């Protein structure tokens, strides 16, 4: 099995070496410009390259993106000026050639004994990796008898558990580096002196520094090459254009697409130490993923016995070709890139190894052509919500939609008394919070007599019809989803919020109290927030 390493980075040699130790082959594609297309899923990616006007296809089980982010260039800089970016100094692996290159960059200006100025010009808190690296190099320069000034607006001091930036910051300060927190800074180059004139405005006045070398650290951006790779893979990106910078559950190298990893130095507080850990994590994750792909559901059976349920593999979307309108709606909304056009049959198909079973595609399909099915995991035992009657090899059908269940109705003898509340909640957040809360009520009989909890794989699984149909059996409906940037399917909470708004508008248009449907975002650790929402809807009907 081969692992594709995409991008130009000095860490590629280290990655290849450690992959080989694991018995894995690596193929290096350092020229991103030659990549034309990337298709497939975890275990079976196809990368199409264009070289000498010829198309070549390469297969890979997993993809690791290592191309370095780009630094915003220092304004008005020419090649002859004594300016270095941190990326020019960065030695991101233990390769001796790379270390020598970093030292030569500084030696180029060794004849100039004027101070060195580090300028961390970030509009917000400085980036973790660059901050760590800049502090480390500042100490190096002080030890080489250079006067160093460290200018910043908002400098990060919190780091990872293993390597605190606060400790490094203290060490640098004690070494003799001068730190100045500025409000504004002006930098001009004096060609006659071959030096920069730096004017720093701060809260108690101004400072003027003549610098022989300016080390510039600015926000990192993906750049054209990374943008291209992210676009080809259709990765879900954060506000800064990266696939894993703002989502804690993707740390340190996961992306929205199974089998695709991005080693993002921008998000690593521990510098080279944490980068090494990131490489180890990536290789270990690939090894585990390969075991699941090779052994199939036997690994899921073992995981279930250990009380752990994998995030993918147990459920996947299935498309009914006779109903599919081939409208590409599911293709556009799938955040894990699991839906793919089957042009031969004019329908969409689901790549099982890419699907996380979130159900967003089910809720938005205009033709009702998509349903969630459960893979055959007999060894793992029956899971909640599974339909045991299905016995074909295509998988077992789980509840297609919430409104198909009878809920609290007495289907044999007419309508029963409505329960007080139906709570439809994300299994990763709302369900856990509600279960914690309900433990404190008088008895399980009181709870089940008034409240019914319905966990869903993701808030994006919900649609307005599901919510309104619940009012036939319940007086109120409460939807609880993840807080922003905590949804493991990226958009599920936002889609749930929109569907709740649509359902409430429909109720209003029908002359029904729209307040019967409530909505809140919370985490698994917020049972009291869930209690507030329940009290808002049903008051004091439940006693503790």
C-alpha cells in the first residue's frame, strides 16, 4: 500500500523514513502544479498527473499534504534589503542540510552589528508555531552577542501541555531580549546605512531602533499551491482557508475527508517538538485506518466490545437509483466528500469509506432518494435504532426518518395523552447533556412519562417535516445541537437552526404557536443549559 505525500517540505524525508519503517511505501508529489485531479476514497485514491502533455494515474490508500503555508510578504521589500521571513529561517525537521541553510540565512548579515528586530505583526494573537520559532531564534541571536528587540501587538503565551510558550517566553525575556508591545509601527529603509529605521509607538511613548536585520513574521495563508490541493480534494476549510486550523477535533492533522491528512504548522504551539508528534500521530492514524479497511467490520466488533464506536463505517448513505434526480444536491452539501456522481447510471453514489453517516444528505434530498443504512456488524451486536428485519448484504436499514416512528401514539386504540416534550438532540452533545440532567429527576417513570429523548447522528439530519410531525404526539419539541465550530460534520448545527426556523414559520402561518418548537446549541458538558431550555418549554411540570 502506498501513501501519497503532496507538497514541497523538508519534512518529507522524515515522513518517508518513518512510513518505510512501518512497511508502507511513499510516493512523493512535490510539484503540485502537475496534479490535475484527485478522485476516490480512503483506501483507494486515484491521483491524475500531467507531465510532458501526458496523463498519468497514481493510486494511493492515503494522502498526506505537507506543502508549507505562505507568509504574507513584507511590504516594499527588495532582495537587497536585510529582511528574512520566519519561513526562510524555519528548520522544520532535523535534516542537517536544512539546519545549515537556516544558519547561513543569518550569517549573511553577520557583518552588521546593529540590533536585530523581530516583528510579529498580527492583527490578533500571534500564531502558535511562528511565535515558538521566533522566540527560539531570538535566544540564539542573544547567545551570539546580538542585541535583539521583539515587537508584537498580541503575542500568544499559551501552548500545548507538553511545551508551554509561557515558559519559553520567560526564558527569552531573562536572556536579555527586549520586548515591546506596540500600538503602531513604522519601518523605513536607509540605503546609505544599509539599515532599517524602526519607529515604535506604544502606550507610554515612542521608541526608535536602527536595525541591521528585520525578521518578519506575518499571518500565514494557504497560498496558490495549497489552495489548489484543497480545491481538488474539496476539503472543508475554516475562515482562514485551512482544513484543520479552528476545529479541535481535527487536531493535529485530520481533515474533513477520511484518509486525507494535512500537517499544518500554523496550528502547532509546540514548534518542532509538536511537529514531530504530529508526524507520529499521522502515521499511527494511517496504520489504524488501514487495519479497519483490511479487516472490515471485525475491528468495529472489537471496538464495540471495548465501548468505543468509530465515527465512520457503521452507517453510510445509500441512494435509490430509481428515485435519484441526479441534481447534485447531496454532492454539494456532503461535508465529507462521500457523494460522487455515477455518470454511467445517471445517479449519485456513496463512497462508503468516506461516509460518516451524518444524514445531512438524507434531510436535503428533494426526491427522498437517500437513506442511511447500517453495515453488517453482526459480531458487534445490534446497535440502537437498527432494523433487524433487513437481511440483505446491502446493509441493515436504520430509522429512515423520525416522523415514520409512532412515538407516543396509541395506534391500536386512538390517540393517547400527549407527552410534554420530545427532545431531538445530537448524539455528540445534546444527548449527553440531557442524559446527565435527567439522572437528577425523581424517577425514571416520571421522566419517560413526560419526556422522550431522540438522539440523531447529527443535527443536520433534522428537517422541518420531522419536527412538525412530532407535535401530533408531543406538546413541545426541543432541538439541541453542537455549539459553533464543534459540529464534527461542520454544518449540522447550522442546518438544524435553519430547519427549526422554517418549521416555526410554517407553524406561524398555520396559526399554531411557534414557541412549541425550541432550539439551543450546547456542549456535552452543559446539562444546566439543557435544563433552562426544558423549563422554558414545559415550566415546572417535572420535579426533582
